[in-house]
């Protein structure tokens, strides 16, 4: 920031004619009174289209007088001070009015940080000027990440408004007027934490919304949040200091919670607020299912594990009772995934059950039945040759599929000299059988396959002995 030379002449803003705002009685005001309460009587609109700098300086002088405790601050108007502040060409770069000294300086580069610093040093505000527009406004404060001002232009709102609603872009400010007199520091009200929570009683599974806000204090606000859970005596930090004005919390236990919200202003002053809310648990509901109650052996049964209510933290035990047994077998214990795939290995009716437990130890059981059906039994046995020479052997290949597994085979034959089957081998497991025929002529071989369920399938074939 560099001091303006006296011979530099500001461009005059060209704005519509606007009357001065009405003046009412305000005395001994602090910066909080002026800014937070938005006292409209302090602010004015320019009397002529080219007097935006004069009107803005008038507002700055009024605020300086208020902070100093002057009771005649309302006598400061464009008419009363124009002979001191105004030349034929425009605003003076420095002046003294009612023992309040004012000077003017330039800003080069990005003005945002410079303006924040200036407003922190000058609670009465500064007159900010934009050459490009050209136009002047009174910047009053920087609060909660926003610049506030009063724009003397007729087309802008009255009183203290957000700077974004004025005719000037704060990032383009190139010059400013400021009070150089030693003003007493205003006694600001301490920060007041006005944060709230939206509910004091919720059902388990719902959320608590925190609306974070504060007033008074100095500058912008940040918020830190802690929670004390029903199962713990210690505070846990949910969120570090942050300027966001809302926070959503999802409690994972039933019982009484405490929430502590710390609000901190720019000076580091903290105001804490504590709330309590109760989370009511509903009855634990085990809504687990299976994808089918009938399946062909070799396929899977899929458990869909689901629960609601209770106190959350669900765990599942999955059990099965096979057709060949009378005891429950634990397939999965303390399982937390949402599905489980089971491959049954026997034909028959299975009993299945899922037990769900929540964080409090409550449990809920659901039971199912599933029928495991056998595939159709197919006898695929064969002989190695359809014609052999006398004295050779023939190999019988024993094979089957489907059914209920664990196959056994019986082999019978009709010789050329007889018309009835003779038994070569009783039911027995195996994959082959070697037979040496002792007569010439045509033989018939019959192979029977039997599965665990007692199903039988027969396959017959012939071969010739030469």
C-alpha cells in the first residue's frame, strides 16, 4: 500500500441521484452495534451522481464519531462537511474534520488480504475505491468469510449489505480512505455460541443434524464437535475446527448421548454449548432369507443376511442340519457380510437357520427348509470292442452321472448257448470290469448302476466272439 500523491485526481463515479437516508438517534455505539444490528441511520445515499466518495467518507466519519462517543455524529452530512472534504475536482486525499484525521493510500495487486487486515484495524470501516468502475463504497467489516459494506448508490440496498450486492468488486479495490486518528478500541461483546441440534429424541438408525452458528465476538467463526456415547465416558472428536455451518451425525448405539459444540472467533475466544439427545432402540428384526427352497444337487443355496432395529453392529451365525444327521452344524460364526453361499452335498431336506446378534447382545432367529433334489441318473457304461477273437478279453467301462452320487454296478451276461442272464458281478463300486468269454458267438452284456438313493438304471450292449 503506497501513499497517494496530492496531485492525483480520482475519477468521479457516475450514478443516479439518490437522497440521504433519514437520520435517527444512536449514541455510544460499538462495532457490534453498528454492524450486527445494522443501524440504518448511520448510512446515507449520495446526494449527487458524482459524490459517491463524499457520501462514503461521511458514513466513515459518522461511525468514527459513534465509536468515539460523540453525541452529535448525526450532524455529519454531505452538506456540513463538503467544504472541508470536497474540492472542485472531487475528494481530498487527506483532511481533518471534527478532530478526526483521514488519509488516502493506494493498493497494488490482490486487495483481499489487505482489506481484511485494514478492517481488523479499523472498526469504523474504510472507504474503498475502484478506478475501473469508477465508484466508492464504505467497507464496514469482514465477517464469516464475507465482506460487508454500505453502498451510497441509489440502485443498491440501504444499510449494511454484503459487498457482492454492491457495484464494486472488492478484488479490484485500488485505493482507500482511512481514519488516522487514535480512536478508542470498541468494547465488543464476547462470542456467543448459538448452535443447536434439530432433535432431542430419535429412533435408532436416524440422524442428528447440528446447525452451527455464533454471534458477536471478533471476525469469522469456526466450530469443533465432540460426542459422548452411551458406552463410553470419554469425549470423542467428531470434527475439528471448521467454518461449515452444518454437521450430520449418525449414532450407532442406543441410549443417551451428549454433544459438545465449540464455537471459536478470529481472536481465538471459544464459547462451548452442550446438548443431550436419546436414541431409542426398536426390536431387533432378523429379515434374512435364502434364494430358493428347492435346488438340484450340485447347485448352491445363497443366504441373504439382513437385519434392522436393535442397536446395530449386526453379526450372523449360519447353521445347517443335513438329511443324514440330527445335529446342527455351524457354517459361519460372527459373520458380518450381507450374503453367504452354501453348497449342499446330500439329496433330501435340509433344515437351515440364521441367528442375528446386535451390539447389545440381543438375538433374533429365522428358520428355513430346503429340498435338495437328485439329478436324473444316467448309465453311461460301454464295452471296449464289439468284435473280438476267441481267447481275447473284452473290457467293460463302468460310468454314470446324475443321481445321488456314490455309484455301484452289477454286471450280467447272456452267452450264445443260453437264453437267460447269468450274474458276472454283484453291486460293487469301480470303473471297469474285464470279461473273458469262452464260447464263440454273440454275447449280451447288461450293466446296472445304482446310486445312494437306490435309483437303478440299466444299459445293455452286444459283442461277437469269432
